[in-house]
C-alpha cells in the first residue's frame, strides 16, 4: 500500500490524540508516574520486575545461566510488570527505572539496596558481579562489548521500526515498511556473515553478547516475532539459524524465556518466578487448567 496523502508536520508538535495501534494507551510524551503502586519484594537477593519481551528475556536467561553454574547469589524473584496495563508507570517502578521500561532490577544483597535498569546495563552488572559470561582476554572482551552495544543500537530499528509499522500500526504504509525491512535484513546479514566464522558472537565462548542478541534475532529467525518469517525470508540466514538453535538447546535459555511470559502455549509460561521449583509446579498447573 502506498501513502494516500502527504503529511505536513505542524510547526510545533502537540500531543492532542492517541498514537493509534496496539500500544496507543501506554505511549505518551511525558515521563513520571501515573499512579501510586509499591513494588512487591521477595526473599531472594535479586528482585526483577519484568515481562518476557525480548529485552526481559535477556536478563532471565542470564540469571538462569548463572544459577546453572552454581551461583546462589543469583537467586531471584521475577515479578510480572504488565506493560499493556501500564504497570511500568506505577510509582514504585518509576522509582527504579525513571524511563518506565522493562526490565528493571534491585540488588538487595548488600546493606543498602540499589537499582539497575536497562537490559544491557543489567547484563553487564551481573557479568561483573559474578565474573561470568564476559571474556577475560582483552581483545575478545572488546568484541563482546562491541556486539552488546550493536544489539542495543540495532534493536530499536527491529522493534520500534519494523515491528511497529509492519505489525502494530493501525494502517500499513509502503515507505516505512520498506525502510525498516531493508534495515532489518541488513542486520540479519551482518549477523549471518559474522556467525559464518564464529560459533558464538565472540568465537567459541558463550557470552552476554549472545544473551542480548538471541531473544531478538533468534526469535525473529524462528518466526516468533511479528509473524514476519516468510516476509523477511529468515530461512536464508543459515548461520543465524544454526546459532539460534545452539542457544535454544541450552536448558537455562529454555527456562529464561519462560519467566514472566503470559502468552502462547501454557507450557511455555511462568508468570512469576520465585523458586527454581516454579518451573515444574506452575507450568503443570497451567497445563491442567487448559485441558
């Protein structure tokens, strides 16, 4: 579909209407809390407030990997933040992330709790705290950080650009879809060329770079984002497919993408995680209730 009429921007933009689309109710041009709501606090050192979007999965994947390595200090409570209902604008959440985006975390392991927000920052913080999933070799560590920052800069084109105009905008227009499709396919090509010569993003070592990129581009490669697999011809990117399957086979990755998930197959959902046993008990309860 081509644009039916040219849009002339006003001299000064004002917010006088909803933006339209699936997330119209929660988008606004101002920050801050819209309502009072305290955040719950569980028993574990780390308190995560999140949803199983790709950005949220990055952190639960990391935490499950740390626990799999035997780090008891990585035990966590994962509380559900329903962004469709505006939970991210509650006063308690805004206090730990003034940007009102998931995920956000509070480390309560020391004498004074403190916040960490932004998914990339949380990955780096946890990697430094536990000494895992960041290469020790300086050159390889630089590669890891470079790909981590690549993901943080690239994903807005995938989610906020392609995802919005292709899947969520109230009307589809040719120009923005073409513009962002071109960029997303370029990003997939960047990854595919790199992974042709590397097992993981930094070589043979699994790192936070993989954990950051996989929830976005791994899900895209398997047709789990925006119902766009055929449109983007994702099967063409064979090295991305290989890498995606490699990470998906990891038990910690399988657990991590379940946490704070509220959609899809009941067996894939764990709305909140407070103990390792929740993966078995809560999932079984959901399967039985769905029968």
